């Protein structure tokens, strides 16, 4: 990613479904290394999670969100992450409501499905269903 990761979405008064991915790395990575792993998610919003007491420290996980445009591309980078630096990836189309002030409220998942990490092809991107690949 050539540009720094973005975090807060600014479109206001909008509701819908976005791709919501949570990537837990096999081991905490340096910020640059985590961004390099997530480079395949170009065009999505990336939030790196680090302990509050170590804001520039190692990154144990990240969240990737945005509109789902190409499911096959997403499946390809999920498979690559799970063969490399990712220990667990949670993925699904999650409902959201963005208020007129820009605050995003995420809807709860309707159902969770746990799959082996090799079964990325079974991720169907159903609205409200979270797939946990471990």
C-alpha cells in the first residue's frame, strides 16, 4: 500500500453491508510488515490494531473493511494470508448504519460458521454471516 492506512469512514447517513475482515497474525508484526501482508487488500479501509500502551509497537491483528466488489479476488488474498502470516481470519458481509455525524454502528452477526483454513472457497459472503477460517 503506497498510501497510509485509513481508518474512519466519512460517508454519513448511509446504511448497507460492507465486507468486514478481522485478521489475526500468527505472531505480532512490525507495522510495515503488517501493511506488506495486507497489501493485497488495496482499495479497502485498513485499521491496524496495536496495544494501547504501545501505539507504535507490534501489530497482532488488523481489520479490513469496504464494499465487496470481487469475491474471487477476496478469496485469493484470504487463501494467501492463511498460507502465510495469518493465524485466523474472520470474514463476512456485515450490516452497518452510519449516522449523520459519521458514527458507524455495526449490526450483530446473525450466524457464525467455523471452517478449516483450507476451505476459503466455501466462504459465500452471505449478508450477516461471519466465517471464521482457522
